[in-house]
C-alpha cells in the first residue's frame, strides 16, 4: 500500500516537472503604419506589409500586418518598429525599407493584456531627389526614339491620386518606352529605389540606361506583371547600379510591347527615385 502511495506521489511530481506552469504572455497589437510626408517628399502612398519588431534592441520577429504578437516580458521596455516591404514585389524578398524612419517608444507591458501601438513614421531624408506625380505642367519623363506612342497625362475615373501618366499601344503599335529626363549620378554604396504606383493590363519592364565613357548600355531589370487595380512597388536598384563602377550616369526607363489585336496600357503615378544625394 505504501509503495502504491509513493508511486502515485512521484507520478504527480513528475507531471509538474514535465508540464510546468506556463507564463501567460503580454501582447502587442499593430494594425498598420501611418506614413507622414512633406511637400518635398510627395505622396504618402505606401505598401507596408510587415513589421520588424525589436525589443530592447533585439529582434523579436517579423510579422505580417495586421499583427498581434506574444511577448514574454512585462514592465517598461524599449520598442522599435521598422516598416517592412516586399523588395521588387517579391514575397520571398522581404526587408525593412531603408528610407523610412523607425518608430521608437518605451512601452509598459503587462502579462495577459494587449498594448495597441499606432506607429507613425516619415521618410528619413528631407527631400526626395526625383518625383513625378503628373500634377505640374510639364513632366520629367520623356519618350524614347523607339517608342510608337507617347505618355499622356490623364485625370479621370481611373485616377489613383489626381492626375496620372497613361501609355497605350493599339493593335498597330508595337513598342512603348520612356525614361527619366534627368541623368542620375549615384554612389555605389547607396541604397537606390524606384517607387511607383501603377496598374496595367500588360507585363512591362523597368530598366536602366548606363552611360559609360565608351557607350550607353540599355539593360532591363525587372518585369512587372499586370494589375487590375492600383498597386505600389518598391524596385531595389542598388546592387545593379553598384555593379557598373565605371558609369558616368544613369537613367531609368519603363517599357512594354504589343503583339496582339487588343490595346495594351499602363498607368503610372507617384514615380519616385529615392536615394541619398
């Protein structure tokens, strides 16, 4: 009898060791980032899809928004949130956008309770060097000599934010191509991004012209799939541009073709070339 009782007590003790009492975590809720911009930074249009969470300067994790995340901490802690994007629109190429500020705050956390954070951020550069939002007279994008049509400024029911640029090829036209009028001079060590809102019924390409001491090279970089509704993309040109160490300057171009009997079109707005001057 005593042996059975001893065995029973040992089993209870063993269960407590195997299944210790679990700590109920604190929770942080983050629904979205609010991006604030000034006149020299253009629109606050963005596509922030993830949040990178740092607690006391240590990476807690990367979460798709909106997010409610468990944290095994209580009391006051430093919280840093970075805005995550899909580089080049690719799900497997996620990172935090280097041109947005972080949201930093000291947050009081309690076990089994939710702290809601509404992070507001800005660009971390005061002026964005190149913006084309099609709102002013004259545009900073020009058609190439190969193009069968021109980009035109429209303001109609298809608009995203006021005016936008439309390029359309009919069944008798084969090529559209435009590029930035401005020649860019970049440092090889810089982050360089093209931001753009667009919708289209055709795959189109973003590329770069590279002016070297000997020639001008035209290179396609990223093929962008059609989107029925307006979409935001962040095109990371940094490594490609850095690979041309002998370049004198760069231009960014956009183009598409039409080999069908249907009209093909792209609509673009809020084109930004973002880098540190």
